[in-house]
C-alpha cells in the first residue's frame, strides 16, 4: 500500500499554492498518493479561534516578502493577486464538485493558475467561468454542481474534520496521524511518507517469509491489511463525518477471516487488503 499524504488546502491561501507546486515531485520521490482535501479556510479559522496574518500589518509585510522567497526557491510565478483576499466558498465547493465529477486535476490546475499566477478576480463568477472554459472544462456543469447540497456538505465535512484533527490553517498535511502545517514543512512530510512505505513493505515481507517457512508444516500464514476506518462506536464518535459506506463493517471483516481460516490448502491466500469500496487508492 502506498503511503498517503492528505493535503488540506484553500485556493485563497498563497502558501497552499506554493505547496501544491511541489507535491507532484514529492509523490514521485516517495511513491506516496496525494489525497486532495478542499476546505474553507475562513471556516477553519473561525472554528479554531485563529485569524489571518493579514489582520496584523507586520505579519502582512513579512508574509509578502516570504512568499517571494519561496516562489524563487520553487521557481514558480510569485503568488500575487490585487484582489486578494476574496471569499473562496464558490471555488472550494467547485473543487469538491470537480472531485465528484472526476474532473479535479484540470479544475485544480486551472484555479490555482488563474488565482495566483495570473492574478484574476475569481470572486467574480463570470471570471471563474471564463477561467474554467479556457482550461477546456465544462464550467456551467461544475458551477451548477457546486451549488448542490452534496458539494456543500462535503466541503463542510472536510473543514470540520481538519479542525477535529488539529488543523488551524492551510496548507495542512497529514501522513497517517502525524500533522504538518505550512509549505515549509514539506521536508518533514516527505520524510514521513518515505518512512511509511518501507514499514508497510517490511510487514508484507515478513508475512511472505513466515509463509515460506511454515506452509510446509501445514500452517497457513496470511498478511491482512485493514486499510480504512472500522464502523464501530468510537470511530463514529471521532469521525462523525464518515458515511457507512466509507467504513469497514466488522461482520464483513470477520467473514473474511473465517474464509481465510477455512481455505483449501491448495489455494491459500498469503496476502489480502480490505478497504471500503469508496476508498481511493
């Protein structure tokens, strides 16, 4: 199983833009899967009692200079937009809608580029529509989907989950349960992702070694990877945003183990991954 890097972001966050520019190469180096989690940064700030650095003049000046430094280091267009800040709720609901429609990569590139590389006023629905159309996307469909309750609810759940897991700003990354905030923590994100893969590989390798050693003695060894949250009271309490289809049913897990225990030895399973059908991997 590839390591997962969850990326909680808002298009109105210039540091999210900078971090995003580095994720493709990070994934290539580590073999990690980047899971994009759109959130509403304003909502997260309110929920956690945090505030924008723009509220403090000294922080605003420093942030402006720091953005230029990071853009030079990453060799990307500096994030400059005279319309910043704007209400990004339409953009973020659009991101969720694009994920639901299977059009997220194109939408994601188009919005970040239009906002920070081209400096467009994406608070204007007409400008947003034009940017999406120029990227070859069905703007009318995506913008209509973004107004549907499913997109609104998903964005709200993502934002609430980020707060519940300890996030207080964007970009925020999770590798397993370990949280990292800011594009300047990408080095630590990469280390965590790189360490995750070998650990899982070692478990699989141990299972194979034990199977080779013990199978001739009639002992069935199987490595079972339960890749997802299990539907149980404590998980429902900690992750109330999860739907039933996003969790593994304990009875279904037990059924799999019973099947393994009763397998005919001419066709033993040595390794099996269990995950909800909604899981992206």
